[in-house]
């Protein structure tokens, strides 16, 4: 029964090392660890079901890849020479099989993604610095409001000292409403 099993499922090590490299590089890519916890923290609640489906599918594919053998099984060409009646057919297949070259896909997107990530990190750092500056300004305003005299106890002079923009400039605008007509 063992001889009748499907024997062309994989390439031997000596036959095509390129195909083996493609399979192994695919395995390396698939086995890269993802930080699912950090990913889950960024998923909005309305997309949680889609995230769970993605994680389940990814885990299934990773489990399938890890279940594959490291080295592919060799093809028993002598068995097929004895089993196939037409002479030369197996030799022709073997020659074509050994001449088969499977190109390895070229990664063209990782550099673009890395550049985009670096740019995003740079803009995020700039935003954080701007936010810290805004927070400092807001804390200064908050301390000003916490330390000022209550409005019901303020005089006009206190109000003008605390909020200089409310002071009327009678020299610049001597007539009522004490503002330039363009500002009305």
C-alpha cells in the first residue's frame, strides 16, 4: 500500500532548491509573531467580530503551515518507470520536473511600509510635543482661573487686570460703542 501513495507531492532536496526556498520563505513569513494583544487594543468595538475572524483564520493558516514537514518527500521515479507502460514518458516528466524553476516573489512593499511607519512615528512624536505644549498652556489658564477673584466680588479694574481684552480704550475709540465700526 505504501508504494501506491501519491509520491509527487513535493520536491526532493537535490531536485529543486529554489522551490524549497520558496516554501521555506513562505513558512518564515507565516511564522512571524504578531502581537495580537496590541492589535486588539487598537480595534474599535464595532469591528471586533471582523478582528476575531481574522485572528481565527490566521491561526488556522499558521497551524496548517507548522504541520507541514520541513523537508519535502522525494519522488520515486523508479517506481513510476515500472508502473507506466509507455516508455520514455517518466524520463520526460523527470527531465521537465528538474528543469522547473519557480520564481520566488520579490518583496516590494516592506520598504514602502517601513518608510510610511517612520513618517507616521515622526508625525505622532510632533503631535505629542504639540499636545504637551497645549496642555502646559491650558494648565496655566486653569491656574489663572482658579486663583482669580470670584466674578461677583470683582471691580471693573480687577476685571480689566484679569482679562485685558475687555478693557475699553477711550483714547483710541472715544465714542460709544468704543469699538471700531469694522469690528461691529
